[in-house]
C-alpha cells in the first residue's frame, strides 16, 4: 500500500518581474510504499531540493499533486500547514538544525510540546527512542557540547518521536565524518526496520546504498530507479555507481 | 591608496547603515546638548540677567556630568559596532590587507561618521539654542531684554575639544583591540557555543542583600536629615542590587520555572523561558542599565518638576505676608532690650507708607524662643554644649534624644492664627512640629510645672520651622514666657540671645511700590537703629516677591538641568534598546527558521517573539517603576526640607506615565527593526 504518491509534479520559478522562468521540476511521478526506505539521488540543480521542499509542504508545486496517506497536500490550508507538518512529517537536515537554547532532551521533545502532548507522556515517548539511538547519556547536554554524529542522532530522534507517516531526510550525512556517517546510516536502517517510512535525498552513494530503492532525478524528472532486491550493501553500492556513470555519460 | 581607503570605508558604512545611523544620531544629540550648555554659560545677555549666577553653576555641573555620560554612551556604541564589524575586518585581513591598512580604513570610517555627527550636532545646537535660552527665561519668569548670542565660537570650540577627545580615545581603543586579535579570531563569528548559565549564588545573595538594604533604608527612614545623609547610600545599594539581581536573580527565577515541568513543557512557555535564560546571560547588564537609567530619569524629573511647580505653593506657605523684618534681642549693660518695640516698629512702617501713599492692611509681631532640652523622666533639662552654654548647634539639635521646644506667647499665637486661647500661668498649649510622637500631659522645666490644656493640630509656624529633629511648640501666656526667659538669662548669662522677633506686614499696592517701600523701610530702620545705638539686623529682612523670584531662578535652573540630563539618559536608553533589538534579531533569526522547519507556524512564531521581547523590554520599566516607588518614600522626606508643597506624588505619577508612553514608543519603533531582521 503506498503512503506517498507524487503525480505529474511541476514547479516553475519565475523572477519577480515575470521575465525569466526556471523549470526546477518538469514532470515527477513516483510512489512510496508504507515502510519503504527510498533514496533520491541527483546532481546539484537536478531539482532534488525543490522536490523535498514540496514534499515537506514548505513550498507549493506549480501543478501536479502530492498525496500523503490519502490526503492531498494542496487541500491543506495555509494556516493549518504547520500543524500538518508537525503531525505527519519528520525532518532530518544536513546542518542538524538543533536549537542552541535547548538541551538535547528539550530539542527532541519540542515537536511533542508544540502538539500539546501532556507532560506525563513525554518521558514514556522519549526514553525508548533515546536508548534505541544511543543518546540516553547526553540528554541533559547542550548541542554545542556533543559531537556532530550525536547531534544528528538527536535530530533523528526529534524527527521520529511524533511517529510521523513519513521521515524526510535532506543530506543527513553531509556534515558528518565517515565514522559518524556509518553509525547514522545504521540508525536509519534500524528506524526503518521498526516500520518507519523514510525518504532521503542525498549525494552520497554510500548513504543511498543503505536504502531499499534509489530514484535518480535529472533535469526535473525521475530518470531511473534501482531496487536493492537481494543484493547486500556493497553490491548495491556498485550498482548505484554504475547507474550514476550512465547518467553522467548520457548527458 | 587613499582613494581605496575612502571607497572601502564608504562601502563598509553603506552596508552597515542600520548600525551607524543610531550612533550618529545619539552622538549628534549629545554634541548639541553640550554645545547649548556651553553657549548658555557664555551668553552675555543671560549672564547679566538676574538668573546668571545660578546658570553658570548649574551648567558647569551639567557639562561635567554630561561629559562623563557622553564618554560612556559613545564607548558603548563604539564597542557594539566593533563587535558587529570584526568579521568584516577579518575578511579584509584574509583577502590580503595588512592590519595597518585596516586601521587606516577604520580611521576613514571614523572620520566620516564623526564629522557627520559633529556637523549635525552643531547644526542642531544652533537651531535649538534659541529655544533653550527662551525656555530658561520662561522658567525664570524673566522678560528677555537684549539680544541672545546667535553663534558662540568658544562654545563650539570647547564642545569639539571634548568630543574629538572622546572620539580619539575610542579610535585608539579600537586600534589596540584590532592589533591584539588573531586573524582566526577576527573571522570567528560571534555565535560560539553558549553554556547554559549557572546560578551564581554569591552574586544572587549579594544582590538580595544590597537591594534589601537599599529598600530598607528608603522605606524606613523617617527623619529628613537622616534621609538626606543616607539617600546616596541607598542609591548605591540599589544600583548594585539591580545589577546583581538582573544577572543572578533572573537566572534563578527562570531555572525555577524550567524545573516546574508542567509549566515549562507548554509551547508558549518552553520557547520563551529557554530563550530568556539564554539571553539573560548576555543581556542582564544591559537591562539593568536600562532600569537604572530609567529610574534616574524618573527621579530627576519628578523632583525637579515638583520643586518648580510647587514654588507658588511653597512661597504661600512660607511667606503668607508681603514682607518680614527681623528684630533682635539686644543686651547691653545688664539690661535686655529689643531693637524696636512693637510701637516703634509700627511708627516707622506708617511713616514710610505715608510718604509713599500706601496703606498697611495687616501688621503683626511674632516673638519666639527655640530652646533644646533633654527629657529626664517628666522633667525637661536644658541641653548644654561642652562649654556649659545652651547648645543651638544644628547637629546637636537634630540628635534624637534632644527635644527642641519653641515657646511663643498666646498673643503671638493670636497674631499668627487669629485664634484666642486663654492660658493661666501654669498652662500651655502643645503642638507637634515634627514626626516625633512625644505628647506629655504635664512637664517640668526650669522650676516651672506646665499642664497641657490644649492640643494644637495645625502647625502655626509652618513658615519658619523646618522639620529637623524633634520639634515641639509650647504656647504659654506672657508672664510664663517672660519667666522662662528670665530663668534662662539668670542661668546662662545676659548676653545669651534667646528671643527671635519678626514683624510682618501686608501692604496694598503694586509690586514695584512694595519694593520701593521695602527698601525705604530697610533704610529707615537702619538709621533709627543707629540713632538708638543698636545695629539693626535688617539683612535678614525678607520680601515675598523677592523670595519668589529667587526660588524661580534656583528651581528653574534645577529643572532645566534635570530636563537636559533626562534627555541624555533617555537617548542612552533608546540606543541600548535599539542595539539590543538588532543583536537579538540576528541571534533569533536562525532560531526561528529552525522552529518553522520543525513545525511552528508563522503566526505562532510571531506570538512567541512578541511575548518574549515584550517581557525582556518591559521588565526594566517595571523595575524602574518599583525603584521609583521605593525612592518616593525617602525622597518625600528630603523634599520636606526643600519645599512645603504637596504635589510630589502627583508629579511623580505624571512623570512616570509620560515616561512610560515615550518608552513604549521607542520600544515599538525598535521592535519593527527586530521583526524585519527576524522574518
């Protein structure tokens, strides 16, 4: 059963005076099933970020539709958008986006507090996630006191604590060293195994090789896609690299 | 190369216009105020008017205070600008400019901004000088005769001297801090990791102690002289207390709020509490400064406005009659006499009035003895100084165990109040003149026993007795009055002067005619006295009209200085608020962008921002209000020494309301800048 359906998505940016227009997304179609782990790859300027912004309801498409769990995003009113995002979507960003005024714990709890979850339930929701992500020990610390990897795991905890229908990740390993990257990718896999649907935008072949399926975007369209099938991470890594080489050659 | 410096400097200024404009404006206003004060000092017309003698003193004082304030304000603005621009200078350095080049660029930038400040300041000064001097004449209630100076070169010269000096200091300061810095430090943005502030218990307790002491002094002191002595102690305590409590107390409260989970984990509280906790560490000093400056402005304006607006009231209370002449007890050859008897004085007055064609509408003689006593059981013993005489020493009389008793006859009481009280030889009417609660039914003094038969509610002497020490009034009949007089003479010798006499008169006529009469009377009394072989003490003679003019000159100067100083403090407050809004705007921009991504809608964000900055900027106003309220208690006692008017509370209230309105205006103007940065 598909949790996300993207149909004929088009996004055209026009300059303020209506002179030049840039077609960021031409015609994007794909769907994501419940519990799937999908990576989206593409070069800079391919429209990845635009796509993610539209999926995150931070931006509206020029035409086409995004349907999340049977609900059309374009039918959500502007003033309900923030609540919608909070309820249905989780985000992990390249630059962590943790608030420096909050402890790690408060950063993770923020979406729950914003949804007015009673205080008594906060601890029950926090503890299992924190221990699963291995950040129980640093909950009382502040973002500047912990490593990049720990920050990103805290951000992941914040993203999943509300139990979102879809976890959107934008270059989640982009600011991490290789060791932190490995542990972060394992974390994602683990989250996914617990049933969380993940959609990740990335440059990194290594990151993509952990996903179940990889979509390649080029010139605003889904150009190609690869399923992991039975292959292990290494084999999938090789397949992705080959696909990318073809992608570059053909342009 | 010079061209390059100028181009780079201009670019830098253009890019940071938002930061430089307020600095230039406040600098220019300070310059203008200083120029006006110097010009007032140098203005011939003003100095030759009757207000000249006060003007010089008060403007001199003002120039000193404002020089110091200008130094502080300009340094504050300069440091703020330096911090904001360090990154840019760091970039220049990385791009290959040497530090000496950057210093040159900075020099050009400073020359440009300071020249603009000085030019516009001088222009403002020129424009507003006329307004300022007309305001002074108005406050003095004097007619402007002669021409005002249009431009005073020496005023401009001295003002420039001070400001160029301050600017040079800031430039040297900047150069040193630039040279000391490493390139990487220059490049480092100001947003390094901030630790969550810890509660500084020692500072917190010290703050409580200081504020407690200050408030205790302000609220419990009853005696005006003590109030005067302890006022500055209280002020210093409150200033320290405010700084300490803003630093430690705010964090204490916020941490307590954070610990209360059911309160903290609510959307509207979580963001603002943690935001303020984070912010308090950097801003405590700034907010405390705003609170103290605001309190200063409030107190300065409330007192000076009260003194000025209360002049007519005060004169009416202190001088109910047109003119007063002092008579003195005179002893020669073992015989006490007075300069003039009542009849002689009336004769002199009538004669002078007759020659000028004026009519006396009221006349009276007031005689009193003010003697310090110490109460032992129910007996009053005269308080003696070390050499065995009666001590009239001021410090002595204001001692708490000394009761200062003023004796008047029932006849004088009738003259003062129009009320007849019949008193027998061992009877007295009693009145409290100060806050002391002593109220005897019966006292013994100098071998006499006096029973209280009457208690007077309203002080009939309000005019002449200041509420210093423990003062009481005994009204006795003439025989008893003379007996007390004789007893004291016998005990302390004939040349001890005890009786103070004063006769007063009301005259029908124009003020100028009264002036003429007053002068004639003084002359006549003096001559008559010479003829009798006594030197008449006419120098203590007073005329209501003259007293009023004097008060207008003195209190008008005070009010004018108060207004100028308040303006300076106010500009300092506005500048601090503005720069705070900008720094916090840049700090918060990032934070609110993240919140939007995490799922906070724009209206929600705006609401949080509003409540947060509202709290941060209105706490100082609130604190200033509370401080002023506490200060009111002690100040009203000091004011009792200076004036008899009762409009102090009203003036304080009005000043507070007006100040709050202006504060809110400044806040909303600067808040707009903040919102622009954040969104």
